C-alpha cells in the first residue's frame, strides 16, 4: 500500500469523494453533513492523501490545519471493495504522523452519531481519540460526535 498526497483532478479520487459526500447526505439529516466538497478540499489549509495498491485507489483521508497547533481529520473514506483490509487505519496512522511532523499538539474530528458511523467511531477510539465538545466552527449537534487526541499526552 502506497500513501501519497493526491491531485484532486484524478477521476478516481473525484469519484470516491463524490460517493463519500453522497452517502453522507443519504445517511445524515439535512444540515448535519460536515464533509468537505471538492472546493473545500482544495483550500490551502487541507492536504489530501490516498492509499493505492498498484495504482488502484483504496481510500483517502485529509488533514486540515485549524491553527498552528491543531488539525482536523477530514474525508476519511475507504473504497467499498477494500473495506476491512486496514486501509482506514493505515491512512489514520499516516495522518497522525503528519500531524506530529507539523508539531500539532492536538488532532480532532467530527463524525456521525448514528449506527452507520459506529465503525468509524471504533477506529478513532482504538487510535486513542476521546469524545469532546464541539471545536473550531462546529456547534453542538445531536447527530455529531466530536473526538480529539492529544498527540503528546503521556499514558
């Protein structure tokens, strides 16, 4: 599996991100989708990585800089054909290592509160993320779960 920054002009990446956004709108109430569209992913504060195997797109994940000391995980998505193969964990580990390289103290995320998002919440919990309140520009939302990880907390 190769992890690399990715050009949003690649058609397979655009297709995966479009599927991601469409599914988020399908399983989340109106006004409760916080996934970035393609324009949001093109912002200077956002870097997108993909996981590929011999050129085949396995998944993607992004890291958004909130401020010089903190970031946010965005656009985590595994292609349906590659679920439960460790793609999401590899991407998450890569994003967290990148956050450490950027000297972030904390990485946070927003995910859904419904049963559909249980696998994502478990992935983040296993990586050390803990529930927190809204951060950045988020407001309290019963359909969202906010999580954070202090990158330098002693265990």
